[in-house]
C-alpha cells in the first residue's frame, strides 16, 4: 500500500486530539469542509473506517484508535528528525570530501581551511587534488567537485563562482630582445608557454592562432616563473601579473586582446536544500572567491580581476 498523504495524517491526528471536525479545523486554521474531506480521503486510501459519524459527534473505531497512536508516533519521529537536521545546520558534522584542481587546493583551500574548520569544529575535510582533466566526470563518493569549466549536461547541481580574468604577459627582457607582437597572428613566430588553444577576443572579434608551444604546461605558477625569467609569452591570471611582487617583472602583450577567463563552478548532488556540510562550505567559499578577501590576491583589490558568475550562468558554458 502506498503511503498516505502526510497532510491527511496530520489532519486525522488533530481530529483525534480535538474530538470534533470543527475543533480540529480551528486548530489547523482550515475550513471544516477541508478537514472533513481529508478524513474521507484518508479512509478511502486505507480502505477502512476510522471514525463513526453520528449526530452526537465523532467516535473513533477500534482501528481508528490504533491508527491514531501509530500516526502520533510517526509524526513525533518526523518532528525529531527535523529538529536533528536543524541542529546539524547550526553545527554540521562529519566528513566532507572535495575534489578540485591542484591550483585551487594550493591557492584557495590551503590558506582558508584553518579558518573554515575553526568555524565548524565538528567537520573533517578530505581534499583530492587533480592536475588536469577538466572534463572528467565527478565520482559519486565526492561531495563537492570543483571544475574550471561548467558542464553542458550534468546530473549534479552547479554553483558558479567568479571566474578569473587573464591576459598575455612577457618579461621586459624578452620584449626588448624579440619585440612585442602587434596582432594575435604574430604570436606564431614567438616563444609561447602554455597549452591548448589560445582564443583571444577583442570586442566581437575572436582569434585563435595556431601556436606551437615551446613549453607545454597547464600550471599558471609555472607560466609565471617561465615568463618572468624571460623565456617567452604566457597567459596569466590578471591578479597574478598585477601583484606588487610580480608586476615589475612583466609587461602586457596584446593588451587589447583578452584570453578566455578561467571559470570556476562547484558540482554537487542534492535537492533544493543542500546537506548542511555542503551548504556551509559553498557559502564560506562564496565570501572569499572573487572578492577583496580572496587569498590569491595578497591584498590586491579585486575590482576588474574577476568575472560575474551570474552573467556566466545566463550565457552558458
């Protein structure tokens, strides 16, 4: 037999406690006719008479009395479960397993985890960094899977975070020795450091020069080190190139052309209301990523360095 409607069960319990349809309707703040229909609907679902109706009032049948006690216990259990969940929301506990790019583990989680765990002392965190494979599918044993590109189709829910704006940079020594390219096509004749396809945009114009990289590497920290050393041209996050400790080592290349930003999103299973441990982690990170408090900035203002995740969600991946 299918489980009856929970609202009908609650109405039946109110009838049993108050003794009349009118009194139950008053307690539930419902019309008496609505209470009567709920009782009839429940009896029809169970295929049994719960209440004898007479001019003198309502009398519980034997089955009605037994079912009333069962319903009271069930509602009490549900109420206790809700109270438990509410306490967990206030003080979440257990293990939260996270998978993220190794650069995120190093530059975001490492400086923020101490504060996060001090806020939620009953939580434990397991971080599984990955070095590449942005298109890999998240495993079911991972609570939150961070990706640098939002999936077009996923059974998991997605929360976007501000993306990272980027630019092309090289050292002053490199530019002095080899010149500053005037167009994206001229990058083909320069020493470039990176991976994949460089898609550069200027207003509505997009260029994707066929670059053969001298060094193929996906880590922006390595890009910075090699570009600053004078090896060649690299795409760097703007916050990395503009920090006080690095900005004097680099000059912009093709400043009117913008590489694609690095997007960031969190994938997770869940209904409309997240599990408490996932909720607090995502909200905590949301207070830092893409703001002046972002640990990657090292006191640099966030203005102009990140994208708006709301606009990304509207335009799609």
